């Protein structure tokens, strides 16, 4: 008979069930992505909102510039290594 195959299937189901319970326990840890972000209503004036918007635009532009510099440096190193090994 094939009792060995049935036994291995039962063990597989048990181990999967144990994994599910661990996932449930880890679901509400601090690293969970289920935190809700709530904004409180503020009485910000339109010119203040415009200043905040401009500040965020400048910050994002600086971040994009840094990312492009890092990407270009990485690509130049990668191309130089590639050309070195070709020759």
C-alpha cells in the first residue's frame, strides 16, 4: 500500500498549518503595513500650503538628482568593468 505517501501528506498539511499560525501572530507586529495614516484637519492658509508644496517639490527634485548621480556612477562602473573583461 501507499501509506508512506499518505503519511507525508499529513505531515505536510501539519507543517503548513503551523506556518499559518505563525503568520497570524506576526500580523500585528510593529513592522506591519496595516497602520493607518490619518490627517488632522488644519487651518492652514493657502499661501502656507503653497510654501509647503514648493518645499516638497525642491526636496523631491534633490532626491531625484541624487538618484540619477548614483545611477550614472553605477552604470559607468558597470560599463567599464564590462569593457575591461571584453578586452
